[in-house]
C-alpha cells in the first residue's frame, strides 16, 4: 500500500467531545498501524462560530490523550486562494456555475416544493444561464442528474445513492467562502489523504464529495464511516450522559490511557479483549473490525478501566498525574517521591484521581476531627496506655521499615494479649482520622517519625480530654 495518510478535521466551534475524539483516535491508530501520517486540520471557514479557544482546547485534548499529529495544524481559513483556484477549475470545465438566486426566493421555492410533496432541492434555475461572477453570486456544482454514486465503505460495506436525490450544491457562497463539502475535498486531495475515517453522520455528504473528486479528475480516498455512540436507553448522549468535553474527563480524574481504551471499544473490537496497551491497539487496529452497531456509553465500564490503569501505572508517573489534584485541594507535596509513595498505598482503592486525592488528605493535613463512631470505640480512656506504649516504642525506633513495624506490633500483641485491631485502630485514627485506611505500616513509614509522634500526641490529648 502507498503511504497511508489520515486526517482529523474538527471545526473549532465547540469543545471536543467523545464522538469527535474517537474519530481522531481511529484516524491516529490507522495511521500508526500502517506507519503513515496523521494530519490535523482545523475547519474554520465558519468565521462567526469558530473560536481560537476551541482550537487550543482541541490541541490540548489530543495532546493529553497522546494523539500526536505529524502534519498541521492546517487552517482552512488560510487556504482560501487554493479553494478559489479549484472553484475556477470547475467553472472552466463547465462543471460549476454562478447562481444569483436570492436566498429569500430560494426559501419560498423550497417551501412550495415541499407543499407539492417534492424534494426540497434546488430547482437548477441558474444552471444554463451562463452567469458571470457577481457580487451576490454563489457558485454551484453541477451534480449528475441520473445514475448512482457508489462506494465500498470500509466501515459500512457497499453504499449507493441515487444521484436524483442530490441537488446542485453551493460550493462557494456569495461571500467567496467555500462550503464544507468542497473545501474538504480540495483539502483531502491536496493533502494526499488516502483514508477518510469519520462519523456516520457524514455518509450523506460522501456522494456529493465523490462527485466533486470525479469532476476534478482526482483519485478517490477510501471512506470508512464509524457508528455513533448512544446512551444506555438508546437516546443521544447528553450532558449528564457522556457528552462532556474531553478535558472534563481529565479534570474528573480519568487517565488518558483509560479513556483511549474506552473509546476504542465503543466502535471497534478485537475478539473479546477489553484491555489494550497502546502498542497492542496500534498493532491490532483495522477498519474491518469497526463495529456495525452503535456503541453504548457506560460510565461504570469507564470507571472500571480507569481503576485498572490507576493500578497499572508506574508510581512515578501516577504521582505526576496525581499532583495537580492534590494541589487543587490546596496541598503542597514535599516532592514527587513522597507523592509516589502516597499513590502506592491508594492505587488499588481509587477509581479516579479525584477520589485518590481525596483519600490522600491525611498525608498532607491534620487528620482531625476523628471519625465519631471510631473515636467512641477506639479512643476511650483504656486506649491511652496502649497508645503511650506504641509511641514510646516508635520513638526508640531508628528504622521504620515494614518488618520493624510488624515486629513492634507482634511483640505488643503477645506481651499484652490484646488483638491487633485493639492496638492498631487507635493509631489508625490518630494518623488518618478514620477506621479504614491503607496499610498502617505504610502510613507510619510515609508520614515519618516526627509527624507520627506529633499525631500520637494529639490523639492522646484527645483521649485525656475526654476523661
Ligand atoms: N469538520 C467536520 C466535522 O467537524 C469533519 C469533516 C470530515 O471529517 O470530513 O464534522
């Protein structure tokens, strides 16, 4: 196969959501699978609705997910002379024509056609008028009026459109700006795009685009249309059901690899494998295994994948990801090493980084007030001598290794005849404020002697005050 070149071509008129991002992902994966090129193109010809901040957000979203592009970003707004040149080619070939129909008249005619029960398509009034360029003239494409336009869709199989369904679409508006269907074809031709992978909502545009390719004498790319993603009840995704900006997933504590893995499975399968490393995705990805039925958004599955990746991520990397969430809670970490040790005690218990940061509070701040029920049970007067004894022994310890701490508590259980929980829970409350936490020895070792002794003193004050 010649070099594979794919593109992602969002319009910067809003945030990138799951659907658009999955399009980017599939194009990226297909390009990487074939050792090809992935292009980023910003379709910003709608000047009124396009915004610079969305361009930045699109770039940031792709970078966060690791979907790096090899060429671009190209901006359609900077390519207007090129589109004009291609418009001129079609005009010269007699395959396009000027049209000065007034938009208000067009609307009236459209309504009349509908009332007659006809298709509301352009009636071809200016087709043979031989108009020259004028200040209020659009350019229309002379669409074939019979026959059919067919292609073999790599996602959907054979598709055919009756050309009579299509009308002479405007390819350049009266203000000189090309329309989507035309600009996209010129871009895909001049950028050498070999595979157009996009959402199935673009299927009705494809026959129009194919006819423009043919009129320009250009070779067709392969088309692959992907299924949409629906909510569980079969409805469209909404704000509360998945339709949030991709960066909101980052802010909610999802890991990029979890989201990538999640998105790919919304429209593609490799047997019944659910978890894929990036390398595996690149190796296995193929258009033939894109799903035929819509993906269903399932937040529980995303959370499950996220917990998996939280567990799998090497601690230094996890620490780097967790740090902004800790900072968001107003905590300052002494260094990344400390955060990595903290993360190592929470990575099997947190579904998101938000949850993890929340569970890490006691590593960075005073754990008080103590959980009420636990305090009633484990911070009663009879606990004071036990805590005093543990404090004394910890004070004398030089090494806070797991073995040494284990030994300390083992000795105490055999000397006092008390159960481990009776000894450990008061300490746990002192250090974390709670009765449930990661392993106590890990916590003691991470907090370090000075902090542990300080917290034991505080808990002793608390117990004595109750007497
Ligand atoms: N700009 C189009 C969109 O955002 C993409 C067009 C295409 O992929 O051909 O839907």
